[in-house]
């Protein structure tokens, strides 16, 4: 690890200059944006709900990442982290300076915070690396002085640059400072820490970031009401509740992780100390109001008092004076009295006084001087409280925990500031929006109704006047409004009087142009609108006079502006004469066609205007004779079409519109026989699908047809043909199972009594059945066992070895030579064991061996000692015992053979029931398999047989119907024709009269259209003269009226803008006042919490007494 003693003076100087430039770079950007905020908000059109995120994004990133950078610098070295932080900070500044929207700006501020966290978090750690403990306080004081000076100058410089060079350059200031800092950092030593440290608390850091981001998003986006198109959500909506839930869960998880972390970001165990807990909670709440006292004040200074950004920046300078002075005085007082709580209470009361003055005395006409001494009071309150709380924490923990405790205190204060800016920003935005909306709504009541739609929260006559996210400069807006109205006036004159195409296009493209004026412009101005109006009148008169349109007639006759003679022409006139002549002709037709009046007939035949077809009817005997001739022709035609299938006759019948639809359908598509064949083909397909394919839909159709015969219905009911076949085979299966598996005598008798039972199946039950066969097989096995075991028959032995049912033990015995060979091997083994024991002179183990015969053991036990005394005696004893074993060998062989034979036969007897059962099951399986094959064959052939039988019947029925259907159809058609004849004879005269009257009506309409044309031409001539007169006077009059209304609107708009301007300033004042009132409430809460601090004189703590690790964790 790098120690201060290893560094040269040049390295220390370069490193200290680099860290001073880094501190200057980071600290000046904490306050430089506050005074530029109003200009940024106006330029980027930022909503007030997002305005606080310009500060919140920076604070959030810098606050949450400080501990992580500290740990990374211990691992990687200070130099690389400082260079990385500076590069990131400069990159974020470039993004902010180039921002063209609020999203890009907030992202750039967050990137700045990512870099600033490294610069702020490592400044005291670098001092600890550069200098020994006795020199650190001097350089620490210099850093503190630079930090404080930069914080003060930041707001002033930000205002000055904004006023003179634009808000973008506020961020570009950081670029040269960052380059200088980077140049110095390149020559720094690495300051790498190589001693072992606890692992980096990445889970805790991640949870802390999640908690901070979700909570701040919820506080920023939560609203009591959300207008269409506005960002944010209601407090009770699922996005806000989800964010709050995630924040609560991540906070709980963070506490749990920190309790187990080896080197936690926040040592939660320190909160068991009452002083530590109370002081940190109070510090957190004071952090909420710390930035709130300055972030939103420039908006009030710029938008209400009208100060420049530079002057607004000077307003925060008194706060710094009061804060420094209060801190110094508090330190002196503490040095004398040695008590912290009274100093904290006095500071808190001063802070409350400052917030009371700012929250309840702030007015629209407040002055900068008035705000200056009020901000000094706020600073005098903040100055003593924060340092004293820090001293209380340092005095309440052990020396080794001072660094962690102080770092936690500063972290919570920064976190409180971040949350405070986000929450108070949301409160500020909602209050401002509500009051401005109420102000604009009330002010619009003074405008003409037609102008209210143009004068809303988004502007008047196209000019922004009441935006809740901009300053409201009433004089400037009035000038813009007057200019806009003057431009509109000139545009009206150019478009309506001079017919300038550009002016017309501009008015049509303007969404605020009234709809009526837009219609006039589309028609070509007032002249075009007048011409269009007269053209409509011409069309209306033409419809009324020539077309006799009832709606047009009503409109003309009800128009009070039209002359009476015109209305009379429209109501009747020439058309009356035409209608009288037509009425006379109607009377003649009625008498001739309905009553057969000879005089009327002669008059119609003599008239040259009588149509030829009517003349033919009258001269041929009248309508009745014509109907009779038509009926006779139809009968002949039907006979040819139905009985003879004459194509020409069929076409005539189909072409007759009076042919009934049902008869027409029968003749089409191949005639009656074709329909019959098609119907029967459909039935065949349905039966085939149902019987052969088993189609359930076809089956349902057949069963659902009430005309289906009972014998055909029986084929499908209760499962159909397949079900019957399956039921028969299921019955056979049950019978066979009962007979073979259960030995049911009744089932056996049924099988044997059935003459259709196959011989091979009958053999299973005749002559004892399967049981006799199985018993015979077992008897054969007993004979084999007897021959193999008792007689050593080689053929029997081979037969048993080949049989798979031979037990393994018996198979092993037979393979080894049989039972007798096994006995002989046992006798030989006994002899060897006896010889070995006797030779060894110790036969006691053999006497205790239960596997030896009892007689042998008794003989061994009865041996005298002299029988084992000498080798000769032992040899004689062995020979005697061997002879005894040889004598007993035949009896042993006989007994062993008999035992093996008895055991094997017993096994055979025990296997008899299982063999019987297995034989029955095997026979049943074989029989059922054959039955299943037969069932499949039957299932495959039965539906086809049933289908062939059904189709044969269907074919016979079709043939009979093909022979009889045409005659029946012809007879039915002629009967219908005969039945219709009286009605036709009765209705034909009426129909003929109706047809004649229809033609007469057409002639009447034609006459009515031609007769009024002369009158219409005269009317239109007068209308043309009136049009020329109107075009000479009306356009000028209409334009003057329009310009007069525009001038009246100009007079009424200006006072409304003044009222809105005053209302907007009051809204800003009320919103800022509300923030200070909330700050007052939070301060009261922090002061009440501070009352729970134990009264104890803290021990003196100097920076040299803080351990090196603790010093690195402290941040400003």
C-alpha cells in the first residue's frame, strides 16, 4: 500500500491540486444549475413535475454511488477511480450542454452524478493517502473552503452565464475544468491500497439504488389528478402502488443484507445507539428541507419578481453567509458550554422562524432585499444544527466507528435532500398547475364565446400565455397577442378582399380559423360563397319546379323571402292542366278494362295515343279472352316440359316470372328425375357414411329423420350393427371365460351343446377336459423322476434336464451324477475328514460337527486315547472308521434316493393347482385370441352386408319413384294452374288497368317535367339579376363586420392577459410558500426528534483521531 512517507513533495502537490480541481468541478455543479433552472425549463418546455429531476437525478446518482466508489478505490487505487469519475462527469456535462429535450437533460445530469460521486467520495480519502495525520486537518480545511466557495459561486456563475451566454454554456464550463483536472490526475501516483479489505457490498448497493430510484419515481409521478396527455399517474393507480411496494421491499431487503454484510454501506447495528439513531433521523429530515430552501426559490425570483438569472443566483448567497456564520458561532458556543442539545434547539427555532417568514410573508411584490435577510435567518438556523448533530454522533460512538458513523450521517443527509427535492418538486408542480388552471378558467370568462376556444392553457391567438412550465411575461405576451391579431387582420384583408392565395392557404392551415370562415375561404371568398349560395337556389328551384322534389317544394314554399308568384308556380300552375287531362284518360281506361264499356273501348281504339299492346287487348275480345288463351298455352308448355322433358319448353317455363319457385326448382338441375336421382344419391352417401364408415353425424341425421323406416332405424339404435356384433362376441367371451377359467359346468354344457362349436374347442372340454391332460402330464413327470433318481435311467435324466420346469436344485443334482453320486462324494469327504482328524490326534471338532452321521460322531467320541497315541494306532483307527463308513454307504444311498424322490413328488403335487390354473389360462388366451380375429372379420363385413341390403331396397324405391314422379308433377302443376284460373280471370282486368295507369303516370310525369320549363327559365333570369346586385355590395360589408369583431377582440384580450399574468405570479408565490410551509413542518418534526438526544458532553474529536479507514468513508 502507498503511504504518505513514500511520496515526494512534487507528487503530493500535483495530487492535491488534482483533488482541488475535482472538488471544484463537482461542487460548483451542485448549485450552478439552480439559477439556470428557469431558463432551462422555458427553453425545453419542461413540466413542473419533471423540473425537480434536473437536481434529483444528480443527487440520486452521486448519493447512492459514493460508498461503492470508496470501496473500489481501495481495490483499484484512487487515481484510476478519479480519472474515471472525471471522464464520466465531463461526458455528462457535454450531454447536458447538447440536450434538446428534458429526457436527454435528465440523463446527462444522472451521468454527471455518476462521475461526481467518485470526485466527492474520494476527496478526504486522497488527503489521508497524501499526508500524515498531523498535517491532514490543514489540507482538509482547504478542501472544505474550496467546496464551500464553489457552492456559493456556483449559483452566481450559473446565473451570469445563463444571462449572457445561454444556459447550454452553464454545463460547458465543466469541460475545461475537467480537462485541467485530468491533466493533473495523469501525473498522480496510483495510491493503490493493497491490504486485505472486506468484499464490496454489491447487494446492499444494488438494493439501495433500487429503493432510491423507485421511491423517487413514485414521489415524482404520483398526482391527485392527471389530465389527458399529461405525464404521471394517480396515487392509487397500480404503477405508483407498484413503485412504492418495490421501494418498501428493497428497503427491508437492504436492512437485512446490511445486518449480515462484512463491510456494510450503512452499519445498521449502530442504530442501536440512541444518540446515533436520533441524530441521523433528525439529519435525514433536515436534509429534506436543505435543498428545498434553494432549488425552487430561483423560479420565484425569475418568474414573479422578474430578476435576471444572475440576480436570482445572488439570492442564495445570503443563505450561505448565514450558514457559515451560524456554524462558526455554534462551534464557539459549544467550546464554552460543552452542550449540544441547547445549540441544536436554538438553531432549529431559528430555522423554523426562517421558514415561517418565507412560508407566510412571501408576496408577489416581495423584494430581493426582503428575501436576503429572510434567507440569512434560514442559514443561521441550518448552520448550527447540522454540525452539532454530526458532533453528537461522533461523540456517541467508539473511535473506530467514527468514520462509518460520520459517513452514514452524511449519506442520510444527502438521501434526504434527494427525496426532498423529488417530493417537493411534485408538490410544487401540482400546486402550480391547479392554481394556474383556475386562474385561466376564470379569466377566459371575460372573452367572447367564439374566442374562448382559442384562449386556453396553451395560448391565445396562437401565443403562449399560461403555460404552467414557463415564466409569464404579461407585457411581452400582450405585444405578441396584438401583433398576432394585427397579422390576422391583414391576412383577412389579403385573403377576402385581395384574394391572395398565400393568405388563403395560411388561414386554412391555421387550426384556430373559425369553421364558418373556413367554409367561405374554401368556396373562394365572399364572392365565391355568394355564387355558391345562388347556385344552391337555382338547384333548389330546379328540383322543385322540374323534379317536383317534395323537400324542395316545402323549402321553397316556406321561404318568406321568395315572391308569391314563384311559390304559386311551384305549388301548381301548368301542372294542373296536365293533371286534368291525365285524370280523363284514367276514367276511360277504368270503364274499358274493368266494366267492358263499349263506348270507352271505341274511344280508346279511335285515339292515336293508345299504345299498340293495349289496342291489341281491346280488339281481341278483352282481358278475359286473353287470359284463357294464356292458360291453354301454359298447359301445353307444361306437358312438353314435364312429361316429354323438352329443353325448349323447360327454358320457357323457367323464363316465365309467374312460374312458382318450387316448380322452377324442380325443373332446374336436370328436371324432376334429376332431383330424384340427386336425392337418392344423397341418401346412399349418408347410409354409406353411417354403416360403412361409422360417421356419427350421418347416424344422427338418419335417426333424426322422422321418415326413416323402423327396420332401417334399428340398424343404428343401441350402437348400430357394430355394437350388435360386439355384444354377440362379448357373450361368447364371457361363456368361454366361465367354462375355461372358472370351470363353470353350465357354461361347459352350453359350449358342448352348441352345434357350431369348433372341434378344437370342443376337445378342450370332452374326456375330462384340460384337467385330465394336466394330471396325465404330472404322472409322466413322476415316472421320469422315479427312473432318474432311483434307477439312474439316462433317458429320464436327459428328459428332466431338458424340461424347463425342472427345479434348479434337482437339475444341479442330476448334472452332478445323481443322488447316489452325491452320497458317495459325501462319504469320501467324511473319510478324508476323519483321516485328517485322527492323523492330527484331535477328533473333538468332528464330534461336534452336526453334518456328520450320529453313529460316526458317537464312534469318534468313544475312541480311547490309546487309539490316537501312536501313528500305527491312528492308522488302524482310520482304517476301522473307513470300514464302518463303507458299511453304512448302501443304506445312506437308499435313504438319500428315497428322500429326493419324495421331495420331488411333493413339489409336483404342490404344483398341480398352479399347473391346472396356468393350463386353463393359456387355453383361454388362445381361444379368446381366435375369437378376437373372428370378431374383427365380422365387424369388417357386417356393416358392408347391411349396407348392401339397405342400398338394394333404396335402388328399388328409386326406380319406382322415377317412373311415377313426372306424371304426378304434371298432374299437380295442371291442378295448380286450374286452381289459379278463376283468380287470374278475376285479377287480370285490374292488373291490366294497373299497368296502363303506370304508363299513364309516366306520361304524366314527363308532361309535368316539360311544361314548367318556360316558367323556370323566367325565374332563373330574375335570380341572375339579384346575384349581380348582391356581388356588388355584400363582400365589402361582410369583411368590415369581420374586421370590426377582430378589433373588438383585441380590446378584450389585453385585460385578460393582465389578469392571467397576475394569477400566474400569485400561483408561483403560493407554490413556493407552500414548500417553505412543508419545510416548516419537517423542521418541527426534526426538532421534536432532536429532543430525544441524551444530554451528554461528547468527547473531543479531531480528524487526526479518526482512523484511516473511517476517514476514507467520510463524504461532504
